[in-house]
C-alpha cells in the first residue's frame, strides 16, 4: 500500500497542507496555528475520501499535496465563516 493512499499518509500530508493553507490564507484565526494544522489534516482526509467518489485519481507526489491543500483551504474558509459569526 502506498503512503498517500493510507490514513496515516493523508494525516502526514495534511500537516503540510495545513501549513500551506495558513501561508495561502494568512490572518488571525479564532483557533490559532494548531487548529489550522488540524483543519489541514481534516482537509487532506476529506480530499482523500471525496476524490475517488468524484472520479479523480490522486497520484503520489504533488497531486496529493495539491488535493490536501485545496481541502484545507476550503475547510479553513468555512471555519473562519462559522467562527467569525459565532464570536459576534
């Protein structure tokens, strides 16, 4: 089994995706850097789960990181919207 197709692989890729997501979407997040990394992990797992359902085949390498980063950015944006409304 390849690492990028395993649960552990997507978690490790999610760590990188969370950091990349924070770099792409800078700003103050209600949860801080650790929450951003956790959102990156969740985004990576989401991308790993949804991509086959959408008919996308994720190959090892940059595609894994790109999918995970997009997932992290989407979840980070949703998190910011929900938490910003909640704080007000």
